[in-house]
């Protein structure tokens, strides 16, 4: 059992840099949580405070109801995995994986059983006699995982553990880590700047910006219902297109274009009549379609993705991206497009919050 509660956590470094501000989060036992955000947003600082490697300036951190703010790292029963695998170069894979049991003076036969079971589980049993410099990046990462599993910690903390791997291996190892975590059921906090990792691995995602938590939710929640403009453009590839305009008589108008809003959408924004507002939609919510309420877009260029095209278009003065089936003829100077109105979001131009 390990349920984490972070309550009003703040971090101010010596010299006055505020890295984390009023951060609140409850992590349920066995959950896989990903902290994601741009570089410098405070992710690693959060993780290091949870690990006990960094002091907590404000707020309380508790594990299973017990406040651990001042508990030293070794007493937190936490296992850390970083991007630089931190394997012992002068020890074989076998000794690396068995290390934590050895330092606890466990009997040799227990270490043997443990190393064999863990390495089978991770698919590294054929490398047990090798040394770290005889392994690929992906193999090293699995050994590092093996070493952290061996401790059977109550909490896994991982800081960008895949960033040294090439793209293909990264995609594979993502799945492996999730599989292992689910099997062991150990509560995990994983830090990354890569929203794809966040979306594919997390039970729930924490999106951070400037030391502040922006949104906490499942991948589908944060994708479909981003709380603000930042989350809308940070989560999802390509980012959500966001256009500034005005509401005028049931129309969203910008440049010399106008989009008639259906009654559901208009209901949401009717209080903004005449005011600046932002409209957002995703690449897959665009269809190439002529007719009532379609918009004329100029084609800039296309990228073939196999099965679909990414189309880069101009809609008035706004650059937009559309993902369309590769059976559609897109080799034209202009295309008529429709935006699925059930997927349109509006954002308050001042607060940048999504209008609900
Ligand atoms: P991230 O992991 O999201 O890239 P960090 O947690 O490393 O962000 O950093 C958050 C902020 O705190 C940044 O502005 C960074 O410059 C600052 N920072 C990080 N470590 C220290 C430190 N030891 N002393 C002073 N400022 C720091």
C-alpha cells in the first residue's frame, strides 16, 4: 500500500528561485502517474522532493497518511530510475541486479532465485554474464529496471528514463515499463517532457507549467477536455489549432471568415457576444467537405504519413493542420473544409481557461 498526498507543496531554492508553487496531488495506491511539462517547469524538483533528495519549502507530503517531509531518502523505501542508468560498470549484469539483496546480506540462494526470476521477467537472462558496456541502451535500461525492482520498493520514481534510447526502442520500452509496473502494482511517478510518453504510459497525467499544476486527469480527459489553452496546445500531436476571433450573431468571425455555430456551441459562448474569444480544434476534427458552413483553406504543403496525410493549410491568416485519409485528393491550391462542431473548444482570451 502506498497512497501519496502532496498538499500545497512549494519549493524555493537558495537564491530565491521558485520552482514549485502550491502543488496539490493525491496519487492512489498502484497508480502510474506521469508528470509532464516543458523544460524548467519544476518536474524534476517535484520528483526529487518526493524522493527526499531535495527539501520541501512549503506544504506537506505524506505516504499512507504519514507525513514524511523530513524523512531521509533511505527511509522512504523508494526506488529511482534515471536516464543515465547508473549501473556499476565493473560488475556483471547478474551482480548489478542482485546488488540490493547483497548489501542486505541476503543468502546467496535467495539472490540467485531473485536475479533469475527478475531477468526472465525482463528478458535479460541471456546477458547475465555481460558487463554494462557490452549492452545496448535498451538492454542497460532493462538492467537498471531489474535493479530497482529487486528492492521491491513501495514507490517507483523515474526521471526521463528513456531519453537516451532511439525512437523505436523508446516506444517498445514504454510498453515494457507499463507492463512491469502493472504486474508489480507499485505506485509510480514518472517524469518526462514528452507528451507522447505521458499519453501512452500514464493512468493519470499531471501537466505542469511554471511550477504550477495545470491539470490532473486521465489521458482521454486531458486530451478531450483540456482545462486551458496551454494544456490544449501541449497535449496532442499536432497541437490543437487555436484561432483568435469574435462572437457576432451566432457566428465566430476572424479575418474575413465566419463560422456559423450550432446551437450547442452558441449556448456556451453567447455571453461573449462582441468580445474577443479563442476557438480550438484538432487536426482529426477537420474533414474535406464542401457545402453549408464549409471554409475555404489554402493548401501550403502536405506530409504523407502512410494511410493519411498531414495537411498544412492557411485559414485566413491562421496556420492549421488537418489529418485526412490518403484516398482523398489533396493536390489542389484550395480545399473546402468543415470542422466537427461537437469537438470545438472555446477559450477565454484573457484567462485562457476553457469555456465550459
Ligand atoms: P524540469 O525538471 O521541469 O526541467 P526543474 O525542476 O529542473 O525543471 O527546474 C525548475 C526550476 O528550478 C527551473 O527554473 C530551474 O532553473 C530551477 N532550479 C532547478 N534546480 C535548481 C537549483 N539547484 N538551484 C536553483 N534553481 C534550480
